[in-house]
């Protein structure tokens, strides 16, 4: 088995915040699987990470005598995987200035990851198309194609659990795959627009209406009467209700009640209160801008439809309204009437009427309580990540002088 190291592209770490605050890029979920899981399956490899220093205690890096190093922001496809398999030792695939993959011994691997190119490295130009996550909105814009690719990989040569007779299937049964142990009752499933994957232990409650491409990962659940359009992914242990359209929830997050969520990405351990809604289209139909941590300013996405981006452990109270292209950091708590700002820094507590700082010890306590409900313990490594993110995000919490907090555009 190959030893695969997925390394964070340093030029993209700030670009992909708030999600890189708490995870390597390899653990982004796009489609049914995370980027790491895709590489594991396609390369039949043992995977570790090279990521930011403060994340490395939780996401460790392991070296072997021979290592394949892959840029974690790049999503694998068959042509690229086959070319990487053929790489000789001390060779690298590049596309322009972008490093795609290298094959190195342990010493040379450490040199490269320490920003030093080994002398014996030979460069091979990769001119074929490839898919890369460069912006946070790429996660939902690429989700349609990635669900289809992952569905084919996960279902090929396998037999689906039968769909119960109390359900209605519109479209081909070949585009529906239900893992053993999943439960689907009195639902309408439409595969005409794309495949539907229902993972092990997932639950589709009565009256749910599901339209592909759609993925319910392991132990995810749709509440009664849910209306879910593709391309949507519910990560492991997510629970959703109301209306969703082209949304990716990484895992362990809840939107359990009525309300609309569209063209959005939600991290792990988030909770959207009852009747939380987001705008995904501006009233004047112009392109949406979102906060960019790398530029320290708002950036044009080039998209007409763009919703909410929420970092891990953030929450919204009942009846919260999010504007088009809102970016929420890690461990924020948003509540109250009116539209909150389009950029909400990590560890913020408040809403449209103003914010105060959410103390990290209080955020840790809340995280421990939420995670314990799923029988998961907040680790010491997780606590240290909380505290590091709190310090790193502190420049954004200058409430009196932070002018970008007042930038609201109509939704």
C-alpha cells in the first residue's frame, strides 16, 4: 500500500478560511466523500496530512521510505491518479506554478514540506484538465459533478438495499443506492436530475421529498416533510428539515426545522435554529461578493447564487436571517432581529444590533456539551485548536473600528 501525504497548499489556507481554521484542506467534503477519502480509495493508499502547525497534533504526518505527496486542494480523477501511479522516484507533476504531486524518499519529502526543493527533483508538466478547490464557494459549485463521480465509485459492482413499497421513486432505480441499515419511509425520491446516495444508518422520515444529485452520508437524517434539491450533501450525522438547495454540510451539523438554506457550506458541529433562512440571490440580481480572509476584503465570486458559509461550532438562534454571501467564522453565536453583517468573525456573540466577544472557555464548554450528545469527547487537541483560532482571529473582533462589519447588501 502506498504512503500518501496530502499537503495543504499554503497559498490557499487563508483563501479557504473559515474552514481551514479547524481542518486540513484534505478533510473538506465535496460530493459524497472528503478529498482524503477520494484519494484513499483511488490510490488504495494509507493517508496522512501535512497541515498548519497548530493542527498537526490532531492531523498527523507519517513518512515512509517512499512517499507520494499530493496537493490536498486537488480532487482526484482517473487520468491524474494513473499518472501519479507511474511517477518515478524524485519526480514531480506541476501545472504552471502549482505543485500537483511528487514521489520522494523520506528525506526529500521533509525537505519539500519544509519549503526546500530537493536538488535531484525532475519536473513533469501536467497539461490535462484537473479539479481544484481554490475558493470556498467551489465546494458547492463542484458538488453536482463530485456526487456523480463518488456515486459511481461507491455503487459500482454492488447491490443496493431495496426501496420500500411505501415510497415513490421517480426516475431510474440504477441511480438510487441505499446502504444496508438505512431507513426510508413514505418519501418521494427523484433521480431524473441526478443520483441519490443514502448511507449506512441514514434515515429519511415520512414526507421527505428528495431530488438528486443528493447524498445522505452515514447516519444523516431528513426530518418529516423535508424538501431537498440537489446538488446537496448531508455529511455524517447531520439532521435537516425545511428546504435546502445546493448545500454541503460537512458533518455533525443540524438544520432541524423549517427555513431555507441555499448555495451554502456549513462546517461541523453547527446548529441553525428554527426558521433560520439565508438569501442566495440579491434583489438586483448582481454577482455576490463574500469576505476573503486572504485579501482582507470582500471579493466578487462571479456567482449570481451564493448563500452562507459557516465555520465549525457556530450557531444561529431562531428566526435568524443571513444575507447573500455571508461568511461566519468558528464558534460564533448569532441571534436577534434584522440581518447581521455579511462577515462575522470567529468567537462573535450577537447580531444586527452589535457583537461582543464569545470567550473561548465558554465556547469549549458548549462544544463539549454538544459533542457529548453524540458520544464524542472534545479532545485536548481540539481545545488547543479553539484557543489558537481565538488568538488568530482576534484582529477581526475590533467591534468599534471594524468598518467591514457594517457592510450589508440587500438580499
